[in-house]
C-alpha cells in the first residue's frame, strides 16, 4: 500500500533495503472517501497522518460568506496532513475532490520510525518543506501572475508532481477538478476560469475535457507559466 511513498522518496534520495522495508511495514488503516466528502475537519486533533494513494484531495479553508479557498492540492503519493505530526491540529480542513483512497499512518508509528532512522526523518521533513515551498509559489502566483500564467503554472506543476509516481501518459493526466474547483484554487471567478481555459486551448497549449488534461505544448505552456520546477525538489541528492 505504501509503494507510492517509497517510489516518491527514491526520486529524491536512495533508500536502503532496510529503509524500504521499514516504510512498507508501517501500520496503516485503509480509508475511502467519495468526491465532495470531508476527510479532515478544521481544528480537529489528529492522531494519524493521511497519505493519498489515489484520487485528488484539497486542503480547504472556508470564509464567513460561505466561500472557500483551496490552499493545497493533494495528489497520489502526497501526505495531506503530515505537519499534524507536530502541529496536532489542522488549521484547514481536507476534502476529497474526486473519489480517494488513503492510508492513515499513526503518529506513534511515524515518531518511532523517525526517532530510530535520522535519514528517514529527514526524508519526511523534506515532504513538509516541499509542501511549504508549493504554498510560497502559489502565493506569488496569486499576487503577481495574471490568470493565464496562474492556470498554466498549476497544470505544469500537477503534471510534474504526478510524473514521478507514474500517473502521467504522453503529456496527459487525470484531472477531476471542475471549473468551480479551479476557481477556488486560483482565486478567480468560474466565468474567468472558463475564458482562461478557452484561451489556453485556442493557443494550442492545453486541453481539458472529460476529466483529463492534455498538455499539447509543454515548452509553450511552461513559458506562459514561467514555470521552474526547482521548488518541487524532484532530483536525487543526499538528504
């Protein structure tokens, strides 16, 4: 069940056979969530961290008028709340964007593993560091990029994050977000999202339909996005 986590870790650094076994032997509870279902409620005290095995999930904040903002998109191989290991309570909730399969790993098991293996402790730490880097890049995009650049960046990022865990094929990937979801990720209206998607399609850069995204011109889309994947730390280097 935790193969996807090993696969992701080994994109960033080598693991010994013993370290692979230690990860794969972590106790887990397998969970399912349907699209639209709340997985974690705001301010809930957590005793386990959730690894997304399949599907899309979003860290989400709600505001007083009932609006919402997605502050993170979780993809297969991502922890949705690893920071709860030390924070204990989630400042945002987590909801399933599509049907999801998850592995709940007890904090007690993660503490034991990271206490006895400093290298794995650093690998888990790197997960939270990259998560924070994604937030910073999104913040810059929200403040300084126009709608086309912001949307192009999101699709470049998601493709780049899915590729190491084998969820892409010839420039395409599953993309279950609808236009309202995209609006709540990018801070745009749904009408603006529709116009922006149409513009990227007209430029022959991107096509999104029937739950799948196809990047038709990677170089062109990444130029529009000013996309630099360094913040995702997907090269292999000793941690």
